[in-house]
């Protein structure tokens, strides 16, 4: 399992783990709790070029469908076949075995625009305070 | 409904919060959609026992020498078929054959009945009853604010229920029992909306928390666990039960909803009888039809169902079925002739997913007979 503190985050709750130009993408533990049981993943095609912020993957829970946005631009180089087969992995290990896809970033510097863990935690707090519950 | 309306809470609200329930707005009520996981709660109910807070539902008491005659007038089902200690599922038709609400009527004693109505329709139903009670020797009481309601559902629900109400153990399906629980006048019916054997406790608000906490604490060793509305919805859709306001309303008839068995045309006069009789003779133009996806995908209400290359209707209820492990849905299709097995497709995210027409219920519990509803 990855250390959530070392990941970058989007406001739409994706996480990104960057090593050089190699990025791994998933959704946060907070997000999996929010969307409830994941039952279906429609992954992007390997080889597809995506732009930062582009919807490229769909995660469906019992409750609703959620678009997953590319945290950085690049080429999709792998999808998590285990999670496609057993989507509950996203619920049980959002920061590990429940990863969604890997990409080769065309401009890794784009990652600096994303939130770090502390900023994401602040964002979640603000979101909770803003919501009704 | 006004969006600024204050949300209502059941007596169990604090209990739900302390158990980690994820609270949502359900038709103006703050209720838990899940505690741990919709799928786990669904499976717990199919295999063991799920406990549900259904306190948002309403209770109307109908008493007096004219109670039966009045209920016969406002119900499509034949209320004379139930004597004291029995309950029956029914529809309240309007003059056009549309459905004012779907309800469970329990006969508590001769001339004394309890009607359990839906939350969002409780006030509408009561006004409807009052309007049509003129000329009947009957008293109507809306006690919805006085009672809470807990459903214990699943193959072990009888054992769990017996922990605090031993007398309920031997109730037959659709049996109704009036009893004292913790010194308070209460009711238990062997009914539910999950497609499993189950019981519904109707108890005064003062003791709802005690009933809930005792069922949970004492039932834990039997596998009882709290379940939210999310599981309630997947369970009821698998079981082919209607959700009023989504699958059924004032403009949809009982025949169109494929619940024709509820209508007893031979029982005598009742509201909507002429319209329903006419529709039975002339036939229906649309029918609530079950559709099962043959490939992966999760359908939602509103998704188009295509048959023979054209849209035959849209889903009014749809979900992922944990028991079938596939997408299922029901919708009013303008092809009432379609036989089970007919090929169809469902449009999801702009793609046509192969599907087929299936018989409902989608799932039939081995613990219930088909006639048990």
C-alpha cells in the first residue's frame, strides 16, 4: 500500500503517485467511502493519450457512476486488470491494490499544480463544513 | 416539496450516527443510506438478518362498524379476505385507476384496522381517506408521528425477533400481532419489502431506541446487523417490489405496474373499479417490465431500454443486483407483449449494452413461496 502522505490529489478525489515520468492513479480512501461499493470499472484503453483534467475512466458504485480525470497529461501505459475483475479492491485498498491505471507523463511538471496530502486534508475539511452533514 | 423544508429525523437518528451510518436526505427524512457497505448489508439480509429503520413510514388507524366497508371502497384488494391477525398488500386506486399509494392493511380486530402507508404520501393518503369516509361509520386516526417502525428481515429474522417478542415467532407470513413491548402497546407483522422472510415492528417513538438497540445487541450472535436504505433499495428491486413515487404514482395503474393480482374486480364496488375494469378488457399500452443486463455495467433510473432498435421506454428503477451480480432495472415499456428472453439493450454512457427481458421478481428467496409477495 502506498503512503497517502506522499501522494498528490485532485479536487475530484483522484490520487497520483509520481516517480519521474511514471504516474499511478487511483481514488482516495475518502472517495471510496463516499461513493460506496464499487461494482464496475471501465478503464481507459492502453495507448490512449490523455490531457490533464480529461475524463478517461469510469468507476461505478451501487449508487452512481463517477468519471475519473487524468491528473497529468500523458499516455496510458497500464490498467489494473485485478481491479477491473474485482472492483471491490477499490473499497478495500484505495491506496494500493485498488489503483486504476498508470500513465507515462508527457509533462511531469504538471503534478506540481496538484494538492499535496496536507492541502487535500484541508480541502476535505472545507468540503465537509460546506456540506449539510 | 420545497427544498428549504426542514429535514425530519426518526427517533433512531442519534443511534444511526453513533453506528457510523451515512445519513442522506430521503424524501425529506434524514436516514442512513448505509452503515458499512450496501453490498455487505444486502448479503447480510439475504443470508442472516438485516435491521432497518423504516420509521418514516406512516400509520393510519381505521376503526368503527363501517371500517371494513370503508376500506373495501378505497382499496383495490379484497380486505374482507383478512380477519383479525392477518395483513394484506393493496393499492389505493383513484377514479382513473391510477394509484394514490401502495399500502399494507392489517386487521387488528373486527372493525379495527391499521394501514401502513408510505412516508411521502402519508398526508395525501390521510386526506384521501377523510374525503371518502363520508357516509361511513368510521373513525380515522393518523398516528404517523406517534409510531416508529423497525424491520427485521432475512432467514434468521424470526429468531432475532423472538429474542424480544417470543410470541411473534409463530406468526404466519402476513400475520399481524398486537402486543405490549416494554409496557407499550405495539404491533408486529410478518411482512417486509426485501423478498425475505421478515417482521416489522410498529412501536411508539418512546421505545423505538430500546427495540432497535436490544435487537442489535441480542441479535448480533445470530448475525443481525444494521442496514441502510441503499440495501433496502437493491433488495426490494431484486424482489420485484414497487417503490411509490418512482415506479408507481397517481397516473400509473395497477395493471400497468404488472400487479394485476392486487385488483379484485369481483369483490364489489370500489374507487377506480370502472376504469380498471375497462383497462382489463381493452388491455394496457405499457407495462412495468424487468430487464437484465447481459454484460457488465450499472444501469440507473432514466436509462433508455431499446427493443427492436427503438426506445421502448426508460428505467424507473435500476441498480446493480448483488444477488445476480449484474445490472437490473424495471421500466414502463410500450411493448406489453414482450416475452421473457426477448433481446433488448440498455443505453449507458452513450453505449448500447446487450440485455434481455426477464420475469420479475429477479430474485426469489428459497425461504418464501411465490405467493408470499
